[in-house]
């Protein structure tokens, strides 16, 4: 079984899962966070080189204040855990990159993320991109700003696909994208990087996602003939 080099995942269904069990919607995020750690280890054991996870979109900040507060609290909890020695990232030598609009995050959380990125910068075997307060429109806008500044400094107008890709927060194309929760949309997730991705939609809500479901998605990926627009 060939595994994708770069696997993307859109986490969806936490709130619906919680409400179906008679819990407040935001409680689903706690269970979803536990599944994420398991999911990451499944990916690492399957020798997937790079994983990008959509953990919080720019639009998610418009949700009720108590839910956003709970989400930030969860990020703090796991960042504290990931800062400690002997964690999963040390075990598998994973380099972490947080991607998003850091200006819209609590400053203490940003500092924690920066420490983790610095701590894991030495690793080059596996890569995890955590998309937090991220949106592809935001990412591409930032890319064009960088290119525009370069043009102003050099006085030379030259915009190429290679230049755009080089300035992306996540420059590597996605091979397989998994979206849980039964919705069939990209929701502003890595639009440039998913141009030729194979997309696997599952009705399984994220807290119910299992290793069996992951293997099923990868088997489906193996059954698809990739053409890259040709």
C-alpha cells in the first residue's frame, strides 16, 4: 500500500458529535483533540512524511465566545504537553509548523507555539503543519504582499508560480485530503496546495474517526489513477 507523501485533514463534526450525545457543542472539541493525537501517531507509524491539519479557521473565530475560549484553552493544554521532553514529536522526530494569522491569537499562545517550532526545528524526518486561525485567502494575500514588496525593492515585475509556491506557508502539494463530518467542501483549506489532491469525504464525525477509517481512505487513494490535469 502506497501512502501519500503529504496528507491533509479537515477536522469536522466535533460539535455535532457532542450534541448527539447530549453535551454542549464545545465539549466535542475536547474529544476531537484526543483523537488528533492518536491520528497523528497512526500517520507516523504508517510512515506518512507530512501531515497538515485544519484545526481552526479564520471564520471559526466568529463562533460563540465561550467556544472560542475553550478552543484556545485546548491549544494551550496541548502546547504545554508538547513542550515537555519525551513527547510524540521527539519520539518520531517531527518538525512542527504552526500556520495562520498569529495577530488574532492570544500572545501567550503564540509564544508557546514559537517555542515548540524552535524546539522541533532540528527534525527533518517528518513534518506536521497545524493550521490555526488559518484561511487560504489570508495565506495567498500574505504571499502577494511579500512578492509586491520584493518587486518594489528590485524594481522588476516578475510573478511566477514557482515564486508563489516558495512563499506559501505550506509549500508542499497535498496528495490526499480527508474531510470528516459528511460535508463535501474545502472550506478555504490550502486551496493552492490541493489543486491536484485526491479528496476523500467520509460521513464519520471526527471524534469517531479511527485507524480503520484512515487505512480505508489510503486504500481508496491507492485505487485512484492520479492524472494531475493531464
